[in-house]
């Protein structure tokens, strides 16, 4: 039985980007850029959970909060062992990813760099702050979102062009009036 979590790779060695790397298969640097786009921070070291969850969503995943079923990581994993899926779990000053698959729990963070059996983790006694169930969007859902985003962009682009056309038409009409006046004045001067 193997995990669907990806090995962590990239230059950024912090836990937030590492968890996103494990979930998405992207480098920690790419994941840090996604977090940076949310937080506005140039350097990603510590991560606010709200920024991490928004970055997860921007990377094509859904994240649903799960009521914390126990105080320790061991208790949470034990309580979720019958619910296959991937989870982001925050413990004090750290974040990890856990996948439960056919009653086996896999654990990964910036220290392990690759999925391991959660039973061998040294973090099992740590207190859990929050838990999110993470689900990747289907290709159809991603395609629909991309199409909707493109449609919205096209509408804005067309509105901008219409605005520019209106301004250019008004400017042209103004120039035509000025030209007509100059032409009329020139004719009047020649006729006098």
C-alpha cells in the first residue's frame, strides 16, 4: 500500500510550503509563491493557517474544516482512520499532512520529506490545533473554473475596448468638427 502524497522537493524548507508540495506534487518554491500571493509576504517561513488554506484552494484543492476529534495527533489519526482522505493538521508552530488510505495512515512534513507510516512519527503526542480534509478538484471542475475565469476576463477586456472606442469616437468627432470649422473659415477667407 502506497500513499498518494508526493515526496517533498524544492529549496524552501519550511513546513507550510512542504505540506503543499506533498499534496500537489509541486516544488516547495512554487507552493511558497502561492502562499506569498495570498499573504503578500516576500519570504515564506511561518505561515498563518488562513493563508495556507487559501493557497490550497488556489492550487486546485478544496479544504473543509473537520472538528478536531481528539487532543493529540495520535488521537486524531485514530479517530479518522476509517475516513479515507488527505488531511492538513496543525500542531503548535507546525503543520503536517496525513493521508488515510484503507485504514493505514501516512504522515509527511518538511522533516520527513517523503510519506511514512504515521505510527512511526515522533509527533504523535503533539496537541492538534486544527484539521482540514483536503480534496483535489476533478479535471472537469478545474476546466469549468478556468472557463469561467476566462469568460470574466473577456467581458472586462471587451468593456475596456468599448470604453476606448467610445473615447476615440468622441475624439474623432471633435477633430472632424475642428477640421470642418477650419475648412469653413478658409473658404470664407478666400471668398471675401
